[in-house]
C-alpha cells in the first residue's frame, strides 16, 4: 500500500515540473512581483490555473516555493500531499477546508495574508472566490512534492 503510494507520488512529482530552479540553499532569490514568470498550471491540477515556481525543484528533496494563480471559482478537490504544506493567501480570498469530502459548509474564507499549515497526508480542499478575477496562493515546503486526490476520478491527469 505504502509502496504503491510512493510510486504514485513519484509519477505525480515528475509530471509537475521539468526545469531546474535554484533554491535558497545555494543562491539568493530576490524577486519583484513584476518579475514572476507564470506558466500554465501542472497537469495534476484542473486547467485554468497558472503556476510560478520561485524556489527549488518540486521533484527533489529541497525547499520549494511556488505561487498558484487561480481564476474565479477554481476548485481543487479533496487531496493530500506527501510533505507538509504551507499555504499563504497572497491576493483574493481562498476558501479552504480540511477533510475528505468537498463540503463548502466546512470551509472558511481566508483573505490575503492568511496562512494554513497542513501536515503530510492530511486531506484538504479549496476553491477561489467567485467574485475576484484571480486568487493567488503561495505554497512552500520541502519536496519531493506531489498531489494525490482522495477520489481518483477528481484527478485531471485521469481525464
Ligand atoms: Cu493541498
């Protein structure tokens, strides 16, 4: 079971990011908002999001920081990660809840400046506020990173 999970994580992580970006352990990283380079979000997330990896290589055992820009009403189904996740809301409002089921009543609206810290394998779900053009969150932790959906039917890689 655990081996299966690890194999799955490896597949997810390798699919997430190809390029190598410095991490703070080897170089200073000082980035202005205007210098952030956005690309289409990874296949592991529903289409429509943009990602900017600021630090690290998500497939490696090094610190990483990335931002995720989501359009209004963007939904991320219940899932978990192989490592601790720190989520900081940079702009907009991110609705975020803990648990295995997508239950809006169990989520809270987190405005810019909020931070959530979720231990490895804890389940969570979220969506971007409906009225903002975009909601940006920043995620940091130590890789290797990945995402596993509670219901595999929610995994965009399987659609
Ligand atoms: Cu998450």
